[in-house]
């Protein structure tokens, strides 16, 4: 099953099913970005808009991109605000967003579905204003090494999605190669297992 089709199916239960990765991602996003001011935001893989509502508390304009139309439909149902535009887009292609336009780019639980990270950082550099921020929150590579990947339950069992493993050094190297410097890196653990493998990693870069 294609990733797009899988997310279209997942959309109807994404916000209501138990999902520790989703919930921890929201925590990492809020705790990290609360320290910064921003007005224009580009959300990569905005999904059902789980982080959009919080970003709206600070932003004056948000563009949310996602390749799943059903995820976008859920986002539009939840969020009706003239400050937000949701668009269907393939992040593997050039993004139809004005260059040097946004203060902040966020990418949450999205890049494991992207093979070519260099393209993401290349486009990110183009769309960010000078001193703009690029925030990434992803399943930790350590979890991927142990076999974890994006998945959800269906009537017919567990549906696993196609993913790519990106090492921490790959994120940093691709960013450096495209004019973005690392500002912060943090690992996020489950409250119930603080001594286990970190569930998520977040990275913050600046143009």
C-alpha cells in the first residue's frame, strides 16, 4: 500500500487512537517553539492540523502542506481560520511557496517518509527568511534501528508504512550543506520509560 493511501485511511482515526508518538511530538513542538517569536509559518506534513492550532496562537499566517487529502480534510474540519491555508503537495517536488517568505518551517513525523533529505533542506533554505528557523521532530533513529516505524491498527491487523531511516549526522550534514546551522538538538523520552530508548528527536536549525 502506498504511503499516501495508508494516510488517507489513517486520517479517520489519527486524532482519536492512542498514539504516544503523536502526543510526544506535540509536546516537543510546543516546548521547543514557545521560546521563539514567529509570524509566517510553513508546516510540512501538517496532517490533521494537530500542531496548527497551537501555532495559530503566535502566527499571523500558516501554510500547511500534506500529500494526504483525507488528512487535509480533517484539518479543514477542525480549523477554519483565514490565517491558515491547507494545500495538497508532494514534498519531494519543489514547494509552491514564495521564496524568503516564512519565519518558521516545521516538519513533524514526516521526514521518515522522504528518501532525499537534501531536497527538503534545499527547499527549506529557499523558503525561509534570513535568520528563519527550521524545526524538525521525528521518530528517533535509535527507535528505527530497533524496528519501530509508523503504523496503525486496522480491522485486518497492524498496517505498517514504508519509511526511510535517517541518521542524526545525515540531518546535520544536509542542513549544513544548504546553509542552515544547528541551534538545538534534543531527545524525547516516554514518561513511562525515561531510561529506555528515546522515542523522538528534535532538531532546530537557523538560516
